[in-house]
C-alpha cells in the first residue's frame, strides 16, 4: 500500500492543522498532553467545536451530518488530532451507536436520535457487559419482556464507562429465553432517567470513577426504542463491536504517546547518558516503532473496508490486539523511563489546576496511573484472547 499522500491530501492535512491551531483551546490541549483528567464539560466543549465545523462524525454519510471524507482524510484527521493533543471524542454515540442506527435503525429513529448525538443533546453510554457476561457477551441475562407498547427490563450491566454522565444507554437485552443464546437478544435504547434505573460507581485504583454498575428494576422502555428486529440484536451488537475494537486500537494516540516517550527517553539519564542511548531500552523502543508503522498500514486497510458503508471484518480484531499491545508497551516504557519519579501516588496531581510540588519531571505523576489503567485495554471490547479466536475462525477457517 502506498502511504504517501497526494497534493490534495497534503492540502487537507494543512487545513486540519490550521483548524487545530485556531480552534483547539490551549487549556484542553494541555490537559490531554499532561494526562490530566477531563471533566464532562471539557469533553462537551470539544464535541461542540467539532460539530460546529462539521467534523464530529467524520465517518457518517453526508446525508446524516458527516463531512463526506475519504478513508485517507479520516486517517489524516485522526492522526493530526492525536498529535495536537485534542481530547478524544466520547465514542458511544458518535462512533458506536451512530453507525448502527444508520445501517439498521428506522427512518424515525435516525431522524430522532442522530441529530441529538451530533448537537450533544444526548450523552450515550453502552450497556453490554454484565457480571458473568463479559467476553462471553452472548451469555447476558438482562431481560426485556414485552407488555403492550413497552418492554419491561430487569437486570444489571457493569463496567459502564462514563455512565454517571449519560442521558441514554443502548442495551443488549434478552427477549427470548428459550432460543439459543445468540438468537434471543435484542438492541434497546433506554432513557437513563427512567424510573427503576440505579447507577453505582466503581472506583478504580487511581481513584477515578470511570466505570459504573447499572441496575434495571421493572424499567419500562417504549417498543419504538427497539432497533431493527426483535431477537436480532446479536447481529447489530457484532456490527457495533467492530467499530469499538477499531477505536480501542487508538493508532493516532499511540503515535502521539510514542513521540512523548522519545522526548522522555532523551531527557532521562542512565549511567550519565541519555536513556535513549541505552541499548536495551532503545531496542524496545525500536520494536514499538516498527510495530506502530505496521499498524498504520493495517489501520488504513480497515478504514478502506468500511468505505462505502461496509463494516470492518476480522481485521478490526487484528487491529485491536496489536493496537492495545502497543499502547500498553508505550505506557510501560514511559513508566520505566521515569523510574522512581513514577512511584509516588499523588491523586491531586491527576486533576486539572493542581499547583502542588512536582516529584521529579512535571508529568511523571501520570506515568504509573496511565500504565495501570491501560492494563484494561487488552480485556475490554472483547478480550484479546477472544479476538484471536475470531481471527482463527474468520480468516484461517479453524
């Protein structure tokens, strides 16, 4: 594959860079570069800026508010966004639910929900995983029983990312308990303000409330909020997961993180010389750089697969595996590069506006929390072991 850009694509990259220089608030860029926590208002601010420019849902068709970009344009934008240290777009509405509605939703659902995703009226979260139904997602037990014009939902979801902020949740629910487990699942859109919904925070090792448990007790959901056909939700779930896995790979963010790692390795010393000159550390960095270059090519292949409305195939599983391994290795090397400076745990240093005394280099306090948090990457979105099974079946025919 030829990875060189045409003059038109280079001009587009210049346009994107100019946009980031003009419109990306320095405050947000600094927070991202330093690895600080973003508030809901920070994420909403960047969402609105992108939407105003028409660049928020850059993989949606123009009919529904997308910019009509080519695969290469989306690739360029994602990379430049990461290099500019722009906040990552919250993926649940734009990158996950949006494509499902565009492909499988009714015209009424598209007209109702897609504009609200774009303008930020609704903050969506994902109701997939359950206790006992994570990688084995088809084993989910949350039920939805139809009674007239509503479904009555009972059950529990877990690891619901940013669910504490959400107005809406798209959920996989069991609508036929007698069918094979993949065949009795439906895809529902549920208002988080409905009576009977309780959100309980799960506090992570760094003190962050990033994920939650969500409980449903006799929650009534209009039948009009069923996406597609009843008991066909597994088909829609698999379609959504290919987008989630591609997003988890985070190619652009790995590129930006690796550039930062190289700066840290040049700055830190070992035996009186730059850590970047240490043979063992340099060899690990070189391995990451090679893998990252190869992953860029795979990323383009996956993006090409969805051009024209298709869905990523097993390649998205390949991208998820390698992408998460690279991101984990970068955070591991960054923590190693800071050495003892990464050891102290200072919760306040993770928050915006902290003016306390730094222990070592300015952003060393973020190295260990980032490392530990990114251990999850190879587990959520379908564990990497599950992705290998998918590849072996879809590509190797095993």
